[in-house]
C-alpha cells in the first residue's frame, strides 16, 4: 500500500479519501507521505455503514476549495472495522462518480471470501466497472493472510492494476523491487490461493470439506457475536455481513465520561483497558479507527473458537454489566 501512495502523492496538496471508521494503516501511511487524509464518514451501524456518495462529494468539494486535489479513494469491502458488505448499486455509484471525477479507486477486497449474510454476495469493483463500461483506474488488493485461508504468518497477497498506464506500472514494479521479492513459501501459498483445486483433482473433496467447515464455523460465530453483543446493556451492533469484525456502538453515562476524563483518556479506551485487565478479552477502541462525533465504539473479532465463544461472551457480558453499574448516573 505504501508503494501506491508513493506513486500518487507528492505532498499535502494531494488528498486521499478514506472511510471513517477506517483501518488505521491507511491514515498512518497518508501521514507518512505528508498528504491530506480526506475522511468520508460511513453511515451509522443502523444504516449498515453504507458508503454515502453525497458525503464523498462533500469531502471532494471541500478539499478542492482548500486547494487540495483528491487523487484516490480507498474503499474497504467487506469492511474493516465495520464488517459491512457493499451492495452492487452502492459500488456502481462510487464507480460512476470516480470515473467522472478522475479519481483512482483503491479497492481493499481482502475479505471477499468471508460473506455470512444469507443471500448476500460480494461484487468486486473490477467487475462492476467493466459491466458499467468505465475505463476507470482501479487498484485491487487481495491477501492470503485474511479470508478463510487465515495465513497471517505468511503476509502474502497480490495486487491487480486495472486501466493503469504501462509507464506507471513500470514505476510501481521498481518501487516493489526495492524490497526484493516476497518469500518463496508466501509465493507458493498465493499460487494455491488463486488456483485452488478443481473438481477433477484428487485433493478437491478434502479442500472443499476444510473450506466449508471454516466458513460455516465463521458464519455461526458471526451470529453468536451479533446476538451476544446485542443482548448486553448499552451495546448495539449491526450484523457481521462479512470480514471478521463487529464494530458495536456503546453508550456511556456521564459518570463514565467523567471518570475517563479524569484518567486523561477517551472513554472507549477507558472501557477497553478495564475489559482487558478484568477479563483478558482485548478489543480495539473505536477512537483508533475514527467514529461519528459524540459516538463511541469498539472493534472485536469473530475469531475465537466456537468452544471458547460462549465463555468469551459470558465474561464480556458480566464485565459490561458491572461497568455500567459502577458508573451509573
């Protein structure tokens, strides 16, 4: 990702549109390049974190009025940290707008295989742009370390450059070559990811059994997390449609806000640290991702084993109830 921004950004007058909340990698890399982060706020959890095109238009107009040129737009689908899945129509609207405005799309699609909602379907930006017959510049990334493969130790993946000029591709390759090549095991694993066993191969039945078991387990755990969090006091979240995360909203009393202020930290961090200290359960406070002003969230995953999940939810619920009792108004 750093190579993309190095190619497209020359200074603070170049802007990168990023969703809010956002995976912190993007905001950190933008700061590192000295560019301007243009955060477009997603809808609330009640609105399933939809990408609002009017919000993007507002941020682009605001940036241009300040002499900042929006160079590219980052979209994470399925979402991190929000776990939402964008609809075809939502993606089409983004594609049409970016094509008209000359804005490059960086499509972070590393969770494309992790879809849990019944009847839901992943649509790639590449496919939607082609069906719309838009020669739009799209940089699409996929990863072996995410999805149902979950090979986090290998940190391997690939990128597809669509409608990107050959000269730009050459410079991109030069930037990547500075770091030499990825490790051999990672390269082999990516090959296996993009060319999974076909029905005619001997390994296919085993591959399908393992893949199906992993996906069904993740689907069940997404429901457990959704039901468990929504049963807790002052916590509400939308369904985990995709990816591996929930990003619930949590309401705090004035007493909790005052205690957090006294501890000189955001209240979501105050809550998350106490959760870790008292239960060993670690979540990431929403202030680390960005959130609507006046709201508080945390990100949690659906990755604990099914055997452990019931215990995790029980401990979490007990802590949450005790926290809100201790900080009652």
